[in-house]
């Protein structure tokens, strides 16, 4: 199962970086050909579920996720959100960590383990590289846009 990690430093306080990265519908603006549907009432908390549907026409994949850890940044401490992928095809987990960084900025660490059922392990390297680039660009866009 491919696992990847990337880090970003954002010129935002941790609570604002957290808000931008964990407003799930905003991810649809940052990930091409993707729509997000939150299945549980706001605000986000442990147990929140949402679906990211990516693709065009009949060629779509649903990435069903559930928040299993929800600790927003507070009192100068960092925050951690863990998502478990609960779909039939897209499996794994993701963690978004936001910590105070130098000069009032935020340090973001995104870790993810991703598997696509029925995709042979021979494609793990390609899947890891593609996902790292795609999610890295999405994080950049989310952190740049209010």
C-alpha cells in the first residue's frame, strides 16, 4: 500500500490553515474533476463522513471518508485530523497535521496511505507519485485561497 508524506509552510496562523484544509467541500475546488458531499451534520467532528467523487461520467471513483481523530489547533498547540477511507474501491487513511511554525506561520504535514482495490501492486509507485503531486497541489491551493 503506497504511503506518502509532504510538508508545507503557510503564511497563516494554525487555526486559519486548519480551517482551509478541513472545510471538506473546498477540496472540490482544489482537486480536478472532484465533487464533495458531506454526509453528516456540521460542524466537523469525530464521526463526520463525506464522499469525494472524482472522474467523469461512468468513469468515477468514490472516496468515502470518516473523521476518526479531530483535534483542532488550540492554545498554541498543533492540531491533527485523521481520515479513514471507508469505500469499496479507495482504501487507506490520511492525516492532516497543522503545527505552529516560525514567525506566526503554520507547518502542515500531510501523511497518506492509499490503495485502490483491484489495482495491481505493480502500480504502487505510480499511484504514490501521482497522489503526492495531486494532493500537494491541492494543499497549496487550499492554503492560498481564503
